[in-house]
């Protein structure tokens, strides 16, 4: 089986038998639970290439197998070091599964480990064509709140917001489709040149920003409408 | 996390909330947003074309307390300044004045962007000046 170079782990020295090992979870020579490699990524934890399309059944199977193997219950009689390792590795595994299971957080995570999306380091741009609409929608939400406080008739404002909500729901669906298409492109270019990969990452990042904006709006509008 | 007193003050008594006529040739409008938190900020300035002095500034921000305080402070600071002086305002000045914590620095960046966007819009309306300043920068 060929695994992309991006997903293999750097060789590690086993803390128990001191052999250099390429195992992900257990040392192939002595069978002991390995320390967590310094920069292990969630894809590597599941021994998967950094692909965005993941077969969910396969991921779940792997997760169940690994959680069973790494579970602290298996190490009650082991040394303290191993007990601690099992605890750490199990919690890491849970984080990894939760992140990879959700298609959006999976893209976010991929962009973070590929260096495209770093908190605070790279400025995230808001989609300019959306801003106008976002601003207007927020203003209508304000109007609705004020009208509600003043005890005015809300029917018209409510109808306006409901249609805006529908409009943004549709936009959300569109972004999700575009994200899917970009994810396919990423997978196809897994072994491609750096420039192509960079371009796809920029596109994925842009779509994520768009999505989080729309997502927030839909949530706000739904919340406000529910309270009317 | 607790907000600093200055943030709370701007949040409770925001200065210069409102809007200016967008189509007025002397009004520049900057609309910016931060996707991390979904904030959106609108900053408008009325600029005297003769003196290049910002005579009026208004803002409206949908977002957290720090975003509101940053834009409120920005309108206070730009009023009475010339365009060039206003462009010299850095987000770090806002961070210092409001004692913003690291997680809220992007709010001050947003305010700086809004100032630049508003002035950019005003310059665009006065097409000639853009050409001159572009020439000067080359």
C-alpha cells in the first residue's frame, strides 16, 4: 500500500527496547505502547493520507479498533508510564476522531497542519461581496429587536427575516457544495506540485471563511425568529 | 476574561454611532468584517476636499465589545485629523489605548482596516487624487 509522504510518521525510538521504530501506536519489536510522537497529525494517527474524502465506515472501524487497543482498562496492571501513555493516547484519539469525522472541521484541521490557516498569524479575509448583505441583515435583526421591545407589529419584519434566512440557508448549501468540489480537487492533487496544492488550499480557506460567516448569520436569525 | 474599563466605557457609551449619506461625494464608507467571529464594521467619514480634514465620523458595528470599542475609538481619533494623519493610526495604538488582550487584537485590526477602507472609498470618489498618490508612490 502506498501512503503519501505527508502522512508517514518520523521514526521514533522506543522508550522500552530503544529500537528505532516506524510503528504508529505500538513498537513492532517489543509490542509496548509508544510515546506520542512530537508532531503527529490526526491523519497519521489513523494511518491515512491527508485526503479530504474519508470513508466514514472505515474511519469508525479504525477508531473503534484503536480505542479498544489503547484503552486505559488494558493497562491497569502496567507501569505508571504506560498507564499515563494510554490515557494521553486515548484522549488524543478521541480528539482526532471528532475532528476528522466532521467534514468542515476536517478541512480546518488540514489547513492548519499544512500551514495555511494559523490563528493570528495570517489575516483571514472576509468575503467582500457578502459584507453588504451581512450588514443589512444585522440591521434588520436590530429593527426586529427594537420593534419587539416597543410592542409593535412584527409580521412584516418577521416575513422579511424569514425570507433572508431562506436565502442564507441556500447560500450555505452552495458553499458546502463548493467545499466538496474543492476537497475533491485537493485529493486529486495529493501528489501534485506545491503551487497547485497551495492554490487549492487558498480556495478551501476562502470557502471556510465564507461558510463561517453564513453559518453565524443563519444561527443568529434562527435564534431571533424563535424568540418572536 | 474581563474587559478593560475603557472597553466597557466605549461599549456602554459608544461615540458617534450612526451613518452618513453614502452617496455624498465627500463621504467615504468602509465596510469590513472578521470571519473568525462574524463581526462586521461600518465606518464612515465626511472629508473636506479642500483641507483633507475629516470633519465627521460615524460607525455601526455588529460584534463583540472589543470590536465596538475599537471602532468607537477609531471615530473619536480620526475626527479633526487629516487623511494622512488618520492613515497613520495603527491597530497597535488601539490595542494599547483599550488594553485589548491578544485574542481580541483582530478587533483593532478590523478598525484600522475600516479607516483605510473608508479613506480608500473617499479617494476613489475623488478619482484624480488616487492617480496622484499612485504616481507619487511609484
